[in-house]
C-alpha cells in the first residue's frame, strides 16, 4: 500500500486496479461434516439361518428324540445343521458325512438371503430360487434320506425345515 502511494506521487496519477484486484464479496458456506452411520456388522448366512432356525415356531415342532444333519454349501462356505437326540439343533462350520439333506446356494442368493429382514422374506427368496434357477441364482436341494423318514423327524411340522427340504 505504501509503495502504491509513493508510486502515485511520482507518476502523479492513480493507476486503475486490474479486475482481479477488485474486492470480491466472499460467501462462506459452512460445510457440515458428512455424518456416516456406523456400518452394521456383516451378517453371515450361518447367523441368519441360526436366527430363523431358533424361532419358537420353527423349533418347537421338532421332536426331541430325533437326530438329523443338513449340509450347506452356501456361496463357497461349508457348514451344517446338526440335531442330536434330546439336544437343540446347532450349526457347525465344516463339512459332514451322512447328511439327510444337502443344500447348495449361489453367492448371489446368499447375498439376498442375509438381507432378509424376517423369516417370511427369507422363505420367499429361498423358495423363489429353489423353484426357478439360473446360472448364478440358484438353490439346489438334494434329499438323501427317504422323505417319509424326514417326516418322522419333524421336517413337515417345522416351517423352517419344511422350507429347506421342500422349498415350500
């Protein structure tokens, strides 16, 4: 500023300010920090199946003195449901032998199933892909024990087991 005034005295005229130096009205926008919702922990298909399997309406109809195994290959993960006599069914994260039912589920269908908010939605998705399959969306159920034996074990009485075996 001092140099401008000195320059003006020496030259005797006032220089015009270039357009860039003109005062620009500044508008300050307050930027709100982006609030991210904490990510929900990713639910696995085993956790989802365990959640629905242990609902009272699915668990109560299974007779206590029966045992069964249902092997899953879901999106590359192998696990099985085992029900031993006089015990509650539970999930084991491995393969088994002598299973009553073998179920394969594609990765694409697994992603849909874990997003199901309730048992009815889970059931609809499962049935949809058990009935009409494509190359990357499928549920394949291989019943390896006589269906009458499965009925004796309570598969027809439990909505969850019925869905897994019959796709209904």
